[in-house]
């Protein structure tokens, strides 16, 4: 009767154990990496959602939409799109949103622009399309907001595209 293992049997068992543990650890690390990426994307999407929701709500109750350059206090359509949108809020305060660098920025009554998106969210483009803003038409004023952004880089990069339509709540009769 054999009482122990030979050296070759022990080395074979250790080699198999090492291979199995290496594969298992790789799988566990991949799951952790996917979880981290998922949490990061969720955080950034929540931030973008809050920024867009805030813009939409303010625009919905605002008036005198102005898209593009010129005097921001005068209503102006922008069917071809622009990176600047200004309007008079329900509190009679001039609010302006713009795309600057990799962020969406907001200005309230000329007090300077502040970012409304997190630094981790890299905005690639922000375009406002405004229709029915100028007086003398029967079209209800509306704004289309289109945002392209990404988070991360390389293999962990996630691209995001968001588009929404905001219609002025007050009837423009």
C-alpha cells in the first residue's frame, strides 16, 4: 500500500491548482472592473439627467427663447442649431446655457457662467434648435436639445447621446 504522494504527483496538483486559481482571479477581477464601469456610467448618466431635467423645466416655464448670437433678450429662432440658448425664466431672470470646452455651463442674470455637468462627463457637443420663438407666427415656441457626451477612455469609454424636446408651457397666442 502506498502511504504518500510522489513528487511528480504533488507538482502536478500544484500546477493545476495554480492554473485554476489564476483563471478564477482573472474572472473575479473582470467582474469588479465591469461593476466599477457600470457604477461610473450610472453616476454620470444621473448627473446628465439632472442637468437636462433642470434645463428642460426652466425652459418649459420660460419665454422669449433666444438661440445663437446677438442680443439674448430678443426672441430668435435657430433652425440650424447653435451652442447657446437664452430665455427669460418664470421669475423674470435671464438664463443662458452654453457649451464650453467639454461642459455645459449656465449663467443666471449675467452673474457669470458655472458648469452644470460633472467633470467626469465629457460633453462632445451640445446643440439647441429653436422654433417659433420670434413673434408674428402661430407656432408654439419649442426647443430641441441634443447632447453627445462620453465618459472614460480606451476600452472603458462609454458614449452617450441624449435628445429632448421642450415646448413653452404658456400659450403663445
